[in-house]
C-alpha cells in the first residue's frame, strides 16, 4: 500500500484530508495505507478519484500513475 501513501504525500494531503475526500474512516484508511487491511472495490474507486490515479495503479496492476480518461459525470456516492 505504499503507492497510496506516496500519492497522498505527493498531493500534500493528510489522512484526514483523504477521509474528507473519500468518506473512508481515517482509522480504516490508516490500516489500508499501512497494509493491515485491504480496500473494497468502492474504497479503491474513491481513492483513485481523490488521488487522481487509476484503480489499476492502486492495485499494482500498472506502473502508470496517470488516470484513464473519465466519464463527464463521476458519481462520488
């Protein structure tokens, strides 16, 4: 999960800021970031949007940080 931590720090975000952007509880996010807990699909989607990357990058499936082109309307439910 070091990719998530690295992206968060590159953006200058705190864990609380990520919580505010994603709705993921800060304690859960901390566990995800440290590798003590896996993220759900929905959490991964929200993190990818907040950190301006792709879900594939967060999952370690690609080394390309740049997000894919997104639909005009993104739902942050």
